[in-house]
C-alpha cells in the first residue's frame, strides 16, 4: 500500500516536472528558432529600407569635362563609384567622389532626390548639354514602412482608446452606483473581452471600411483596435483605482473638494502608474494584433499618407510577417520581423514591470 | 451661490462625459452583434434565400458555384479546439502546480516571465514557428503529401493556450488557503496527494474557467492557424493528417476580395463562430458567478 502510493507519487511528480520543463523548453525553442532564423536578416538595410524596389528616372548635373577624374569602376560624369552586378548591366553604387553631383538630383516631377550607397543604376544617358538622365533603383527588402505604420497605428489607437477606457474606468469605479446600468456595462465589457479578433475585423470591415467609406485604411484599423483594447484598458485602470484607499477620497471630500476635484486631483494622480501600465499593455496588444487588421488596414507595404481612403492602407509588422510567409514561403524574413517584434514585446514587458515595481515601492 | 451653480453644472457635465465613455463599450458590443448578425443572417431570408439547413449541414464551400456549406469547418474548429484543450489543459495545470506548489522563488522568477513572454508573442509568430518547424516535422511522418494538417493546428493551438491556462490556474491555486494543505498533510497525506486531492479540487472553479478561456482563445485564433491548416475549400476531416479550414480562417482568407452573397456568407460564418463564443462566454460567466457565491 505504502509502496504503491510512493510509486504513484513518483509518477505524478515527474508529470509535474515534465510539464514545467515542456513549457520552458517550448518557449526557448520558439524564441530560439525565430532568433536563429531571423538574426542573420537583421542589418541596417533591413531596418531602414523600403520593402518594395523603387525605380525612377532622375536628372543629374554632369561634372564639367575638365574636372572629371578617371578611375576603374567610376562613372566619371557624376562621380560615382560602382560594382557591376551579376546581370552585367546594373551598377551598385559603392562610393562618391568629393565633387560628385549624384547626391543632389531631381526626379521627373522636379523634386529633389538623392542617390545613396547601395542603389542600383541601370542606365545613364545624356539629357542635354550638361545633364544626364539616370535610371535608379532603390533596393527594397527592408521593413521601415511597416515599422512606421505600426507606430502610427499604436499612436492612433491609443489616442482613441486611452481616453475612452480611462474615463470609463473612472466612471465605473468612482461614480457608478450599483444597479442595472452598472450590471449592463460590466456585462458588455466582459463579453467584449471574449470576442475573437477576427469578429472585430468583420465588424470593422463592414462598418468602418465599407459603410463609412474609409476603405482599407489606418484609421479603420485604429478604430477597430480601439474597441479591442477597451476591456483591458478599463479593467487594468480600474484595478489601480480600486487600490487607492477610501480614506484618501474621504479626506479630500471632507476638506470641501467636490467629487470632480477629488477625482482629478487626488484619485487619478495616485492611479497614474497603473494607468501607465494599462497603456503599455495596450501597446503590446496593438503590436501583436493581426487578424482584425488584415480585414481593416490592408496589406500594403508602404507608409500611409492619409488617414482614410486612397493611400491610407498599411501593413503592420505582424501582417507583413504573415503575407511574406504566405506569398513567398520566406521563413527567414518573417523571422527577421519576428525578432523585431519579440524585442519590442520584451521591452514593453520590462517597462510595465519597472513601472509596477516603482509604484509598489512608493506604496510601501 | 452663483459660483456653486457653475461648479455644479461642470460637475454634472463631466459626470455625463464619464458615463458616455463607459457606454462606448456597451454600444460597441451591441453594434458588433447587430451588424454581424444582420449581415450574416441576411442571405437566409427574402426572395432568393439560401436554405439555412444546406449552409449548416453542407460540406462543400464553392463560392464560384454559389454553394456554401460549412459543416466541415464547424467540425474542424471543434475538433482542433478539443485536441488543444485535451493536451494543453493538463500540461498547463501541472506547470501551474509546479509554479505555485513546488518550485522555489528563484525558479518561479525565471519561469513566470517566460510564461508572460509566451503570452505576449504575436500569434503570427506562432504561425511562423508552425510553418518553419511543426509542418516540416509532420511532413516526415505523414502518409500525405503535405505537412499542413489538423495535427499541426492542434500543436500550435496547444502551445498558444498554455500561457492562459498556466496564469489563471496558478492564480486559482495560490488562492487556496494554506489550512487546506496543512489539514491534508496533517492527516498523513503525502505532498503530492495533498496537491491532487486537496489543493486542485479546492481551486476547481478557477481551473475550469482557465480551461473555458482556453477554449475561447483556441476557437477564435486565426492567423497562426491559417498558416498551418492548409485551408482547403471543401472536404470533411477524416484523419489527423488532413488539411482543415476552420471557421476563422474561412473569414480571413476570403474577406479581402469577397463581395455580394459570398461576403454575406462570410458574415454568416462569423455568426456561427460568434454563437460558439457566446456559449463559451456564458459558461465562463456562470462559473465565475458560482465561484463568487461559494
């Protein structure tokens, strides 16, 4: 009997250890996989370049004939050193001479442009007496537009969700009296948190994208995400409001302050760290969101130049990681984006921990 | 007196603003339900109504021919979710037991952030992991020509629900008063017996709600699943090596270009998914209420 029990205990406890080990291993494995595949992708170009190649004609002034140097692999008329690419035609810009005119060129619309290192020059021909027409390709493959779009989306979503969420929490915790209204609001918020993001996406696609005519746009995405954020925003803020002792409010009220003065000058300042944590958690949520955005913000790998309508569609980092994998099967680029995402998430986690720790210390 | 009047008005205005903010959540829920259900139920009414029974029992989804059946997707969603729960809940619960009952503080300080990180990883990256690791691994043992399968979906979902299960179960276990453990140990039970016969039963409702939340997360997951499921339009699931198209991915894949009846059918798919989620939510609320009453 005793022995049996010992064996049973042994089996059960090894199950416990195995489970914990499994959890840790799986995390290490996932992070390890993404980093091993993704890190080789990360470099200056990956982080700063546009995603698509951009080819355009530009006009450059030529260096006066008498000043032209002559050297191997030098385009002497504009002072650009190059490496010939494998195709035998494209010239990859490697360096500039001191008097190079390539850094100050104009495009076909007469706007200022510049040729930079790494660009491909595919043709160069005379335009007029002292100008040449150059066909330049800015090589893509970078994730800059997606990082900017993600940032836009974070800012926009927070601008909408943070005020609404925080004010809601203040109402629920400071003003609302128990009753039917409060029950309904709480029930709604509880339900909101259980809805999967693809349903939010459907709703956003119908209402914001189609009915309100925003098309696939960053604003439609931000509005949809704002609804997704509400439950966490409200409950996290409420937690921090609840943590403030009743006595503080009562002394403020007792000194003759109104309810509003008490709320704004006493309660909210004390709850600020908690509210900050709510915001940080929300940023993590926005950065990681994908399904809802796929249906509302689109998959265009460019920096949006409007809030709605034409040119407002934008792919975030997560969406791009998905579309790259889906369309080209390129796991390593997706992992490269994954590395950026995971680093971001880790930083956000640390930030929220730091804020909480300071808050705790202050409270004693 | 005059000043007080102004002040009172401001107080009232601000309170109204607070109230209006709080109502945004309510309005959102109502709007989501109304719009999704209106658009999703529309094709089943009126002149050219699509027979609802064909929709719910059909196993062929062919928008080109005007055939919309989603039974195979419903089955796929349910089976994949069950698979993830059957494996994920025990592992998650035992990890939670380890964290709250066995591990010392130092170890907890390492594992807990790890679990938090697991929860924070964007779901797309689980999909990337699935495509890069799980699908190729399955390809080696599957009798079929592709690695995308319901098995891959189950594995990905199992991993994805772990953080939810662990965090909530751990909270539930830690909330069990120490006197339960002491009483059990005092009666001569071994520490492991105490965990399984006293602590876990006492935390039952918390663990149950963790599992229910896991169901919600698994059934609603889209992006990670879409990458490893294969997403065939039709065909009932017959083995764990089969490709599947769960409800969520059906919406995500076709919404980008669908219009007219096809788009309405995607909303109808959303309605079915929504009903599942509502059931899950109701169970959840019942459990928490019951626990609160106890």
